[in-house]
C-alpha cells in the first residue's frame, strides 16, 4: 500500500488534487457535499495530513524563531548571524528568544508559538528540562530543527558537532602537554551534547592509563554566580594540572580563580575550553579553544528549515554532525 | 475646553463610556444607529483616539520586541537581560531582533510590527538610516521606548547615558596620563549618541589646549572587515599616543593592530573604550573602559514601557540620562 497523500485521495475520489486540498482545509469554494465525500475517504484511508501543511499554507508570518539559551555567547551569536543571512535571502525575519537554560521558560515560549506567530523554529534547547511534550507539539505544527544541542529521546532534524571526538582530542592534547590530573568542568549534563563531551574526556583518560576520578569532574556549575567559587574550591582542593571546560562560560572563571590562587596558566595549570570567543588570542595568556563551526551549523540548520518550508526536505529524523577544530594557544603550552 | 476622551463623548451623547468604547471599536454588540451617532459626535469634537488604546485593548500577544543593532555585544546583552527580568515578572515574552546597523532591515521589521504581533517596542536604533517615518508609525500604534541610542529629530521616551561627559572624562583621563596626540575612533555618527561622544572628546582637547586635528578622527569604521586595516593604517600614519574608541567593537582591532605594529599598550599607545566587556580585566593588557549602566538602562526602559501599557506613564517626550563610569586599568597606565 502506497503512501496516503492528497494525490491518492484525489485519484480514489476522481477529483483534482487541488479540489481535495481545498476541501481538506474547509475552503468556501468547495460544496458541503464534496467536502463530506473527501472527509469520508480521508478517514477510510487513514489519511494523515502533512504536519507542516497548515503552516505551509499560511506562511504569512514570514518569520522564524531562533530559541537559544543565551545570546551573550560567541557560539550562538555566530550561529544566529548565519541563520539571519539565510533567512534574509528568503525575505524572512528572525526573532531571537533566550531561555537562560530554563525548561519552564522554553516550554512557555514554545507553547506560545502554537498560535502560529512564526513559520518555523530553530532551537538549541535549554539544559534544564521539566517535560518535553512541547517539542513534539511544536514539531507537529511547524518545521523545527535542533542545532548544536539536542535530546537523545526526541526525534527530529539535528545539526550538531563532533562533541565526543572534540572532548577526546582536547583531553589527549592536555595529556600530550604533560598533564596527569585533568579536571573536567561539566555542563549541559541533561543533553546528549554534554553526555558525549563527558564520555570523550573519560575515554581519553582511560586510553592513556590515567585514572578517571569522580572528584575531578565538577558538575552543575553553569549557573552564573556560584560557579566562580565552586571552580576556585575545586582548583585549590584537587590541584588539577589541566582543565577542560565543556562550555565557554566556565573558562573565564578559571582565569580569575588562578589569579586569586596565584597560579600561573599554563605553568601550574593548563586550560582548554569549548569556545568561539573571538578574542581568545588577546587574553592573558591566549586561550586554547575547541572551536565549533558555529556559522556553518547555523547555516546548515537554516538551510534545512527552508527546505522543509518548500517541501524539499524529506528526512524527519536525521543527525548531521559537523567537525570542530582545536586551536592550540599559550594556555596549554607544555 | 477639556480633553476629548471617551468619558466626554459618553456624557455628550448620554451613553455609558463602555457603550461609546464598544461603538468606536465597531463591536457587534452595538447597533448601527448608535455607532453612527457616536462617530458623528467623535468627528464633531475632534476626538483623537488614544494611540495606545488599540494595543491596550488587545494586549493579547503578551510579547514585547527589543530591537538592537547586535546581540554579540556586552552592553546589549546586559540591557536585554534586564528587560527580560522586568518582562518575566509581568508574564511577557521578549523577542529580540537584530538590525546589524541597517536602517533598511530596521524599517522592514518595524513595519511588520504594525500588524500587531507585539504589544510594545524597546529600540536602540541602527546607525544607518534611510527615512525615519516608521518610528512615528510604530509609536502611534503602540508604546515605544528608545534606549541607549536615539535620534535628536524624533520625539519619544529615551533612556540614554551621559555620552558627552563620558567621552570628555575619558579624554581628560588620557591627557592626565600624559597623552598629547589623542585619536578618536568614531561610530554612530548619525545618532545623537555618536555626536555627543565626539563633542565631548573635542571639547576636552580644546580645554586642555590640545589641537583637535581632523586627521585624528577615524570615521565610519564600524563595519567589521575593513575596520582592522583602517585602524592599523591610522595608528602607523598618525602615530597617536592615545586612542578613545567610541564603541566596544573598535577596541579589539586596536589590540591586533598594536601587536602587528610591535607597539606596546600602554607604553607606546594608551587605549580606552566605551565597553561593557565582562573580561576586559583578563585582556593583555587589561583594558580601561567607559562602563555604561547597561542593566540599569534596560531595567528603566522596560519599567517605563510597562507603565505605558497600564497607562501609568504620562510623559511622551522625555530623555532620562543615566551615568556611566570609567574603569581605569593597565591599558591607560601612565
């Protein structure tokens, strides 16, 4: 049995596809009798309307939403820039919404999108999540693409980076630079993104015959204020000679902590971080980074979203992974 | 003659205010005859509907728009954070829109707001402007507040900082540190903001009996790419011993230019910039900044916007100026 689409319905009913389509959307151009016939056949054949059809028909807002945890972040601002370029070429506006890592705020805004204020969504989900139903609801209503971050248990189109490999390679870089006690500043722990980064770190330690002590992993430190003292305590108590920061926001507190503890980077402690900080090179000392292809991720995600709009995208459940690269600077010099 | 409002119309017509209000918005609950009577009287008395009334009546989007040139900027991301806090307490969503300094993009988005997708607007206008009609149109339709940046020839509620004083004091600081040839990296030249900053610099030079040579002012360098070489050429040709950067984005290229020209900051060249860069202290050398009260500006602007929503704000044309402060660091040490 083939796919039940409007064409199939039309052929069964001996009507044109245009007539069936109009009947399904209750157009005044179609008689009540024809509508009834179409509805009956649709029910009989278990016709599932294309979930994007209603927004495709509208497509009047000419607006897409980009939902991110934070705009004050070089990765996201670059990704958004790329998204805007793609959207502008299609004459679309891009609205940006910040969740500040709150699942509640994310849920509330995404639910508000169901009223149809935008035609599609690009989302990098918050790390704190309550329930995830709204992802499903929104994706049934309009095209949606995950970028950078995702949840393993939610299906969808996902543009990510090689989180596992990046963390593995960064750890290996620290080992090669002579580090024996490598700390890990964890973040995004509820997300696939964070889990893969942690796994890469752990596997690299094991493969280098270094113990992977739980004490060396600092969890839950992405909330602004307490994170500075948490990191400072960690450094002074565990005395790591290397640190991998799994997000940009945790690397800067390391600089301050080392200053206060009179530790020299890289002599006493080597530091590398996931980051697209534009002036990492100007810091004292210049900061080694795992550079994600932020612009490319934004570009790819937006391009696919517009293909969904024009029905030129057929894979509702695919993960595309782009490569990051490590930029070695003074902060990890051996 | 008193103000012509709905109450006055109601009393003239011997109707209740509610009936007049419903008639004016063409409610189906009111008879055609009554509507005609109300319209006639409204015309006769030159009744001007409250420009915010229609959005106040709706107020269903529960959303405000924040229009900024760029989110990848510490000033704007802080201001937005404050706006979001105020909005969240009122159960409103905040949509962010970037103009990238283009008046055309700004006009296109603001015009799209006329369809009523948001209840109010906070805007820091783009530096490039074609015509400014849309400001007027939007402000007739819904509450609008300018923050940080504004145009002198557009009326409205404006929350700014002491741009003149800040630039004057920064220049004085460089003079006090021993600078004789002080360059100025201009930006926002079409905006009151940029004009006041430039004036503060020029007046401080004059009052210190330093010549204010046009060669020392670098104009039009806010567009990303060419700005680096423009600044490098300026430094190598004019040999300034001090530079004031009128926006954050122009300070970073100075660091790179000095590196390439083998100039030492602050020995060969002292540098101070308008900036809310959170890790100015971590740069090599730590960067002196004119710190605008970004959070306070956002907070004040949003608070006034919500007062406008609830009709508790009565001054449609006021400028509130908050104070910036200079943070002296290594980059201007004498």
